[in-house]
């Protein structure tokens, strides 16, 4: 199910239905798409699962062109959430700050998040518009600092680094954790619960668990289906389906200290969808129908 629209003089196909708790029934509806702003390609980590592995920057992001695009997407009421990503966006804090400011200049009420591995995490406190940002998602794939660093191939934000930033934030709901389900690491419900206890000690209120996309041999060999992890978890509240493309769950966990942590799990199953479910603005100033998908401009 999709509809054809015109954007910047080009006809494109976009999703036009809601995800559903029934895998066979979907309701047709005008849908806004998430926009990912990929401000750079370079990353300091050496993650074996990453399709961005060992990439260097291909160009310089053009702030004025980005603002023009944001205005066009806003005019057609096409934007849902906006996420700033990379590469590693905290490698260029000045650019990150400029992009954040530009987003709110064009769309004052934007739902904006930032994805990072936690590099230079304390710098987020210096963002001009930190009070407007919805969330900073830290990729953290194990509760143990040493094991987490091994996955990233470098030293990233430690427990103490995150804790220190949390203590300085006025908005304690700004920081969230995202964890990949990896064979031999967080790959069963007991490990998930240990991770959630770790999050509770940091006063993090939301955690995401994501199955690998099967984009390489490494990802295929280390893939964990989240259904095999959460299948019998009584804390799962909702299970949503997007046809055969992806599925996700929402749940709530009560820690040993009585803190409630929201969590979700997500899994992409089909990588070659015939219509767009997201937009991506790349570091070399192209708008695409998803990561590595058709270029619009």
C-alpha cells in the first residue's frame, strides 16, 4: 500500500498506512515520514556490524540547502520525526549545533533526536537548543564497559560518563539507550533484564533493543530475532507489524528498585521495499528515499 506524490518536481511512492497489531489488517491513512539528517560519514568506532564501517566524509553538508529542503517538506506536511545521525555526529560539534539550530529555525516545534555512540557526550550540554531536543540516543550494546568497548573497537562513553551527564541535565528524560541484540552479548531475556537494571541505575527511562539488519555475513551470523528474546516476556504491552517489512514491540520493566523503564524492540525483515518509509538527507547534500535508496535531489 502506497501513494504517489510529487516532491521537488519528482514523483515518488510513499507509505500510506499505519502499522497494526494485526499482521493481516492495515488501515489506509496519510502518513508523515521520518527524516534522517546524516551530517557526516566518518566515525571513530570500528563496529563490525556497521554498513558505514571505515567510511570517510564524502562532502560538506550545506546548511542553506538543508533549510530549503526542510521548508519544502514542511510545506507539504511530510515530516514526522527528525533524527540527526552519521557517521558519528559528535565528531563535529560545531556542525551538529548548526544543524540543530537550523532545524528549529525552520520548524520551531520539530520532534528532534540525536544518535551518538557517546563520544564527547558532555558536549551535548553546550547545544544552543538543548531544551528543545526530544532525545539523545546513545548506542550502547552491553551493560559492561569493557565488553561494550570491545564491540565498538574503541573506548566510548562509560557508565560514569553517562551518569555524570545525567546528573548535570535538567531534563532527565533526554538520554536514552539503544542496544543491538548480538549473539554472545545481549541475546536472551536474562541479559536484557541485566541491561535494563543497568539503565535504571543511570536513571534512563527508555531503552531500545534492535535486531541486526542482515546486510553482511557478520550480521547474518550474529543475528538475533527479538521474538526469540521477548516471546514469553509478560512485560510486553503491544506488538506492531508493518506488513512483512518490519515489526516492533513496546513494553515496560520494573527494576529491583521499583523504577519503571519503557522499552521497545524493533526488527527490519525486508530491505528492498518498493515505496519510501523514510527520507534521508546525506552528508553530500542529497535527499534519498531511505539509506542507500533512490536519490530525489
